[in-house]
C-alpha cells in the first residue's frame, strides 16, 4: 500500500486576487487590535447522519482573512511591532508515506483524493503555514492576550479561555465595506445566478408536467454547483399557493400552469461570496389581472426603495419608503383597517400582516452579511460607498387569509435586487434580469420557448 505511488496534483486552485485581498483584510483587522493575539478557525463539517457529514464550508470570517477553504485550518495572528504576523495552522494530508494514507477515511488521500499540503497553501496564500499540531505552542501563555472566536472548532476552543464577541463584531463591521475584488466576486456570483434563473425558466414545461418545484430547485442548484461552491442558501422555489410563504424551502409542491413562481436563489462562488436574487413570474408567461395588480404595487415599492440607496442616506430609508408605498396601495384597495399614517406608526403596523419581513440586508460572504454588527453600525447607520445590500419588498396573501378578497388569496410577490453603494449613488448588479411586469412576461416567454 505504501510503495510505488507517483506524484499527485496537490495544487491550490486559487482565484486571482484572493491572497492579496485577504492580506489587506488582515491589515484592517490588525489595526483594530494592536498588541493582541487573534485566533479564528475554518471549522469542520457538521455530521449529517451517523458517519456521514455535510459538505464542508469554511467560516466566513476565516475565509475573509485568509482566502483559504481547508477544513480544520486555524489562523493565528501574532502581534509584532505596529502590526501582526499571520500563521496558518493546517492538517497535512496523509500521503503514501504514512499508514493513514489507506487507514484513515477522513484524511487519507487514498480515500479523499490528493489535497494541498502546507507548502502548497503557503505558496498560494503568501502565508506561513505550520502543522496543526503546533497550535498549542502558538497559543501558549496568557500574554499577549488572545482574542478568539470560539464555537467553530473544538481544537481551538480547547486552547483559549473565552469567546470574544468583540472580535466577531469588529470583523462584521469591517466586512460591511467591500473592496474592488470583493465587488467583482459579488458581480460574478450574480452573473451565475442570472444564468440559473434562465435555466429554471427553460424547465417550466417539465415542472408543470410533473417535476414540480423540486425539479426547478434541482435545476438551479445544478447551476450553482457547476459555477461555484453551490447555493448560497436554501433555495426558495415557491409556486402557486406557496408563493406567499416567506421561507418555502421544502420545494415539494406542483407548479400550476396558471400560477406564479417566486424564485429566491443565489449562487455562492468557490470564494464563498453569494448572490441573493428574487423574481416572481407567471408560469404561463402572462399575469392575470389580480397577479398584475399585486406585482405592479410591489414593483412601484421596489423602484422607489432602490432610489433611496446612496451614500449618506440612512440605512432604514429604503425600508421606510417601500413600506409607505405598500401601505398606501393596501389602503387604496381597502385592506387596511386604519389610515396609512396609523398603519405606519410603530404602534400600528397593520400592513405588516401582508409583509411581515424586512425589505433588505447586507450581502457578501453571508447571504445576510455582517449580522454580528452593532445596531449603530447596521440598521441605525448611514450607507457608505462599497456597501453591498439587497432591496426586496413584497406582498404575501396566504390562501386562507380571509381579510383579502378571494381573487388575491394565494398570491405572493417579491422582487429582490443586489446593489452596491457607489460614490454618487448605487449600481444594481442584478439589473440584467427584468423587473417590470411586461419585461418579466417577455423574459418567461422567451426562455420557455
């Protein structure tokens, strides 16, 4: 078993610019914690069932700081002078020269295939890479103090005293501002996602005939696995009466020919940056009068909300604008038991029966990015150039909601675009997908053939 093995390909398939971007990210973190040691882990694949695991996906903060996606890796940043020296501890793969090559199904290359080792990762990332067994030495002693993100890897947890919420919060707030490389990754993720939406539209006939929502889910997820790491989150493929269900991830229903399809999905690239796009379209290529009524109101809210996205604007501005447009429309339809102003008052909120969720969030390595930020750095902050976010108003009339007229029951509409705040406004990076009712109808008919 040990002898007569030739060389194996252990090269890191690095994305251009990833190592340089990660080095710049570490520099930003270094300035935030002078004189402190910092430790953060990639994590390990969670168990799915018995002796089988889910696919591994590296911790987002770790990926932002390293550009490395190796399971079990741990980054330690040692304070040196005015900055830090970074060391990446990794598991060396078990090659033919050791018994684990064939005896260890988790690490042995005979089982899992050739994997990059310390030398390959070091060359690709420009980082000092050391065996994982040396982690104890890197973290030994109480001085200087160690700031660590616990709860990701039991090995790191065993070597540090306490979890640093401050570290996670600081990383979340640093990640709010994307650099040019990150914006390029987001644009690439969106481009792949748009291809996935077209794939889904081309499969509508098969879905209607019997494949259902799961056929369309598999169609999009195939694109995501081909173009990147996979879906950035559980795809929502909600057809007909499921469209009003905000988190319809079961995707196990039929696709009615005369219904709407709400598709909320995003491709996550191999660099782990994800898109998050939603379109709602008529399966047969033509909105009914009731469907168009709802769609046009959501579209109006969406366009006016996006117009609020610009540097210096309150983060909540686009949310408030969307809610006002929706509340006014619902009032005009006679669906609010109060005035628009009373509904929009914090003690009113009558319109929220039909849109219980928010209408946007930050976007990046996580679909709901920077979630550990303080309120004053997120919902209560001002928008700045380099921020990436979604705008996604909607209306959701459940099939059994007796407060709405029968023709509206079972209609759910959401429109979601991905935006980047620029120096003088914003860029809609998902604009290649239409958002008007007429544009959506043409798009469906064009792809469905």
